[in-house]
C-alpha cells in the first residue's frame, strides 16, 4: 500500500518531467514554422500583458510562414513589437491588418548550437528523473527502517523504481533523437 502509492507518485512525477521536456523542446525552433512557437509571447493589451493567442488569430500560411491576425486593428503594431521583442529571432512583416512571420533559414552553425541546447535540456530531464528515483529509494529505505514494509518487498519496489527510471530515460533519449533529426533536416 505504501509501496504502491510511492510507485504511482514517482511514475507521475517522471511523466511530468517528460512533459516539461516536450514543452521545452517545442520552443526550440526547427526550420519549419509552427504556431506553438509564439505561445509564450506576451502582448501589451491596454496595459495588461496577455498571451498572443488571446489577442490574435495564429495560423500557418505555409511551411515557413506563420500568419498573425490581431482581432483589433490598433493591436497590429503592439503584436508586431511583442514578436520582435520576444527574442525568437523572428522578423514579422505587416500586410494591412495581418502580420506575416517568416521563419529564417537555419545555418549549419545555428543548427549545431540548437542541438547543444536540446542535449542540455535532455540531460536536465534525465537528472530530474534520477533524482526522483533517489527520492523514492530513500522513502523505501525509511519505510524499511520503520518496519512498515518487509525487506523483500522493499527490494522488489527498488527494482520496479529502477525499471521506471530506465523507461523514462529511454523516452528522453527518443525525444532527443527525434528533435535532433528535425533540426538537421534541411
């Protein structure tokens, strides 16, 4: 019962670490456009900072261009400024009441830099997963000392936690390989 709860909690936290890695990797741009790239851009909407998708419609115009259509005409300049200031390396162009955000072509050097960033994100996720394993094992040892669980169950539970750790580290490696492949595709 203690062991089942601990394994469930540990697996949930490992899953959360994997989800955070997916979100972080989505922010690293490849040569292709995707609307999620602008998700964390904040726009000054009459004195209040709001997410760009709350003041504009965001669509893909083609594989390398994002279209941003603010819902109010006076917001065009503010949305354009927000995208420029977001430090994404994007340069929006205004066409009437619509913004076109072309994706710059990635150079070989920039691709290598992005791969280093991706690998660093992956290593951070692996460290988080291993820390969760350590925490779970510490809880198991404490439960054993307090005679809340028998020794053989504690050993079995540690093996299960190690299998969980191996599974999630392999998932991280898989995500990194996919992102690296995306970045190197021209």
